[in-house]
C-alpha cells in the first residue's frame, strides 16, 4: 500500500503508533511541509475533521534544518508563527531515535507541546503530538 495522507487518515491510532515505531527518524526536513492533522483516526469523520483543521487552524510546518527551527503555518491565511526547536532525540513512545519538535523554550502559547516525527518515505513524515507527556494527536507532513 502506498502511503499518503489519505491512507494515514484511514488507520487507527494503534496502527499509526505501530507505523511510527517501525519507521526510521530520517533526516531533519528542510522547507515547507504540507500538514494534515489526523483527528479521530480510522473513523468516518477523520477526513472531514482534517479538512476543517487545515482550513481554519493549521496548514503545515516550515523547517530551517540548518538553524534547527521551524515555524507552523496557522490560521486561514497561513501565518508563519509558533516556533519550535528541531533536533534528534529519543521518542516518548518507544525510546528510539526520532526528530523532536520542542516548543518548551521557543513559544509562550505552545510551551507544553512536543511533537515527534519519523520518516515514512517519499517525502512523507508521520508525527505525534504530546501535551505535556500525554499523546493527543497524530499528523503527517508531505514535502515536495
């Protein structure tokens, strides 16, 4: 099965976690990654909810690999804000290497958020979002 955002939206949370655990960290991406929030994974509502989030709240992330930072693209007009520090580190899911997107020292509005991503191939990354240490959401990023 070829993986893309639509395929990931059809998976359950457990399937997404299993895929995340089986995937390598990959390189820290550079440039603009089109984002898809995976809300209510594996349900009939997942695709529609992802579209609402993408239109009104979050469209993706723009990475500067050399500087080790990213900016989220948010709001309907794609404001580049909410900065995170980007580095390699151990995943809170399985302790294996991943790319960590840490907002704790860079953002006052998202300082309790940590994202982790791993590479699925063909420019596609799968991510997990933590609020403090509680996993709350999956997402994917697609790079051209």
